C-alpha cells in the first residue's frame, strides 16, 4: 500500500486525483477485506496532507463516505472501525471537511443505534455542527437531529441531558411541517414530562398521542397504557380526577391490566398494599425512584407523636412515603378517606396510611395547603375534619359529561346527614338531566295517559 501511494506522489493534480479514486475503488471492491481498515487509514492519512491538495482530499473523502453509506463494506464491525478511524484522522482539519464529517457522524450513530448503544449514538450526534458558517442546516433538519438525540438519551434514561436538547428542539418545532418529526417531538415531550415526574402532564400527552391514526396500533396501545400509569402516579386532587375520568370513558382502557386500579382510584376507593403489587412490577425505574424525607417533615412527624403513641406497637414507625408509587397511593387513600369520613384522628389516618400519626398529619397538611384536599386540622384535638361537597366532588362529577348541575347546599345543622342529602339531590338532578336530554333528542317520548 505504501508503494502505491508513493507512486502517486509525483503525478500532476489531474492524474493524482484519478489515481487516488482508482486506488480507493480497488480497496473497497476486493474480495479479501483483511487489513482493509489499515489500508483505508493509510489512504486517508495521505490525502489529508497539504501537499496533496484540498480539492483531491475532498473528492476522495466524498467517494469514501458515499461508499460507506451504500454499504459496500458489509461487515458492521469493520465499517464501524473505519468510520471511527477516519473521524479521528479528520479531526484536526474538521472545519475544512465539515460536510464529510457530519455524514460520517450520522453513519456512526446509525451503527451505535443498531447495537443499542444509545448514549454513544447520542454523543456522536451531539458532535455534529448544526450552526456553522460554512453549511448551516435548515431548522427542519436541526429539529430531526435534536429529537433523535432526545430519543436516544431517554432510552438510557438520561433525562437531564435529554431535557436540555428537548428545550432546543422546542424553540424550532413550529418551523417543521413533517408529520413524522412532529409526532416524534410530541412523544419526546410526553416522555420528558414522565421522567420529570410531571405525571399529570405526561398522562394527558400520552392519551392525546394514543388517538393519532398515523401511529401503529400496537404503539398507540402502549401509549394508552403509559397514560394510565402516569395518571395513577399523579398527585391526588381535582386535576387528576379529570384525567382519570377521561381515561375511564375511553373504552380501550378496559382491556389493559392497569384498568382495575385506575377505576378504583377514579371511584375514590381505598387501595390496599396487596392490590398494587402487580402494578408495581410494570413500572420503570424512574417511576420507582426513592423519595427522601425532608428534615422538616421528619421533625414534624416526631414532634406530633405522643410519648404513649411512640411506644404503641400497633402504630406504624414510617415517617413518610419511600417511593413515587408509595406517595401516590398514600395521597389517594387520604383523598378517598375524605369521601368516607367526616373527620378522622391523626392516629386513625396513620393506621390507614401505614404512617406515624405525625407523618399522616404532615401529608394532610401539605395537600390542604396545595388545594388538593378540602378540610381543616385541629392540632389540639389531633383531628382532621373534611369539607363535605367541596370542589373535588364537583370536579369529578362534572367529568362524566352530563354538564353542570346547579348544586345548592343548605346547612341543616346535622353534619352527619349532609353528605347523604347531597348524594340524593345530585342523583335526582342527574336523572332529570338525562331524561330531558333523551326527550329533546327524540329518543323517548311520553304520551298522555287517558282515564
């Protein structure tokens, strides 16, 4: 190989260009590809010399890049070695051969992706110069690169770097009209929300994507399942009730394994630990992340406990939820208990949630502060009183699609009958609204009764 290159050195530029091209073609078409990576290395190293000239260097490298993209080197590992070696050789003169470098990086990223080396593929794409003065890519092409980087990083659950490139993509997403790219961007949007533990936002985005007909049926089913999972993990409150109502109305969810738990959450039924074991096995690592209890919460849990309670073996010693799922279930059970009880002691709530009385009071206080639970706390009596017929009930009741039903609540002076009266009143109002709707649409008619 060295002798062939030495023969080309004294030739004029025209003959030298033809000679290098012929030598490259000979290398790529020979049957025995043993030592091909070494020969290509010598050839590229030679054409990159200043004595050869920029025109010949670009011509030979362009032919090499084209041959690699066309798959003239069948063995993947050999092609990977050659691409990496050529990139290292060009690195000192990357500005001169920027177009060839970018194409080689795309090829190397494809190889890494085929081998499921997601982070390596993303790292290679990050090295592509998208805003250089010589050859600036259009915004649509930049968006495709950014979305691909985000997707690859999320495959390795590197959500921190993925969010950084997602933010770049979000700035230029409006410039693209390519449906496939925009769908990939929306999916990345949902997954970023999922990894950032913005479960309500993620559930809504996944559910929206599950209706798009251009997406494969199996993928849509997977997105619907992801929407259900995120809705279950979302913070308990009126907003989650609306998302759960939307999913429960979707007939497709009834075929999925998580439907039973989601339905119980929607109907405000208390969940037991044995009911969530199977669901826990379907969660991804970031959805099972450990939660660190803050020093303030730990102190509040300790201070709120009585000395006699501290020695009571029946009372739990847990000072807070340990995982994201743990917190979601505890908050749901706390909200569900507000639909069952008018009031509950710290100790009773702690037994229900498997927490110390102080930790249970801390969780209730946070939910009340955030507007996700309606009630008051009496720390002297160690009692939590729940508001009956609050905004939570209204938010969930209106999610059924019957429209707004005017609810006028009277103070009867008997708090233990108030909820029963409200349920009867709401049921009667809903029945009347249904009958009126059926009559207006002509689905039923009521004739006069003759004596």
